[in-house]
C-alpha cells in the first residue's frame, strides 16, 4: 500500500517536473500585437528573442536567442572572429538603456566553417554567451525550423531589426516588417549565385525589406499549428534594400539543424517541423525579361556615383553590390558617365 502510494507520488512528481521543464524550454512566444524598410515599431517584449550585437556601444548586427547560452546570427557579422562584442537582450530602443535589458559578453563565436565571404553561402554563426540568461517576459527563445521543414513561396514571415530605415538612418525603436517568401527559381532570376542554403523574401514591387544593420537577425514564421513562432531565416544580404525585383536573402535555418545541434551539444535549441500552406514549388518560374538588368533600371537605381562595393554603414563587410557581373555594370556606367561629363564639358 505504502509502495503504491509512493509510486503514484513519484509519477505525479515526474509529470510535474517534465511539465515544468517543458514550460521553461518553450520557445517562440506568439506576440500579443503585430525599418527595416517600411516596417513599423515593435511593442516592448513583442520579439523577446531579438538581440543586438554592439561594439564599443554601437549596434552593428542582430541575432536571436535560441537557448540560455546561445545566440544565432550571421557569419558576415563577425569577419574578425572574436572581438570585444556585447550582446544586449530584452532591448527595445537603441537610444538609452532600457529597463528590461540584460547584457552578456561573448564567450566564443562559431562561424560556419564553410561560410564563403564572396558568395555569402553558409552565412550563419553561433555565439556562446559569457553567462546563461534568465528568461522573462522580455527575454525568451525562438524555435528553429527543423531540417524537414517545407516553406512554400508566398508564406508570410516577419523580420525584425534596428537596421537602416527608409530615411537612411538606423532605427531607434526595434522595427518589424512582414514579407512573403519568394520561390527559389524566381529569386535566382535576381541573384544567379543563389544556393539551396538561402531563402528569399520580399514583394515583387519592393517597398518592404530588411536592410543594413538587420543582418544576423531573425526571419520568423507564425506557425499556428504549433502555436509558436519559428525562425526560418537569418538576415544575410540583398541588392540594395526594398528595390523592386530584388528580395532580401536570408540564410535558410532548416539547412543547419545538424550543424546547430553539433555546435550546441548537450543543450540543443528547440526545433520545430514547419510545413506552410501553399503551392508545391515555383519550378516552372520563367524569369521576366524586363528586369533586373535593363540599363534604364540600373541608371535609375544605381546612379554612377554609387560605385562603392560596401555600403554598410556598420562596417560589417556587407556587399551591396554583391555579384561581380554587377560591379562590371556599375563600373561600366561610371566610365560611361565620366566620358559623358568630359565630352559635355569640352
Ligand atoms: N548585409 C546586411 C547587414 O549586414 C543586411 C542586408 C539585408 N538586405 C536586404 N536587402 N534585405 O546588415
């Protein structure tokens, strides 16, 4: 009798403790409400996994908290490996110290071993914090898309960050923007160097996008079936920001489940198998011929003075003009216009 009583107590205790640990690990809290270019201000605590990487007090990249010790970000944010970076969690504004903020140092940065700084392939990084963080209403983890996830074109995702806004300066209040996934074939029309490790999002007419300073930050999908927000991408690169025909390019998180598990070891983050509604694929997509490389298009969007190949005001090494054929075009235009000016003046 005493034995069976003990057993039932034990069962209840196990049940309670497993529930407790489950609750503690729950990731991807759904925001209660809902530049980034043409985004809107987030509410405090709306995106509690969003972190800000700072160097000498200046924000330079975003990231996402995936468990109490690890932050996911982009490899191109850390070209020089481990510097004196500070990770700020629970952050809402860049100006002034927020009451819900917590700061951590960086114990180590693990850039993906096959990150390619020329193609931006494998633009993903794991950053281990100097001390674990305590979860609360303003600081909590995001779930990650597992390797078997299927994310169809047209799926809406949210991107958040303090990057450049439409007025050309960094945001103060954290910005959020909703952009649809662009099919792989369609995105290849704009970025011929696209790989399977990249996923694109944006509107054909442009207007809404992530931008410089948003890099490393999360692109998340509201998975209603799991009742959780799930990170599908990491802000990586783009041709300009919010230009028509040039979606933002994100590192595809699902491709790295194995690598992330491997690096985080005994305390892996939570992976969720995401399947979004939508048509099967964009396999028959035919590239439009009127974009992107018409001379008119280039001239209006890339006037000849704009020949820098690094427009990142944060010095993260992000190449605006990313593919070499593009540099050729821009140099060609620079040449063309210099000749025009010379001839015009003589
Ligand atoms: N590479 C940029 C950064 O370092 C992010 C660019 C994203 N661009 C875009 N058009 N979505 O912050």
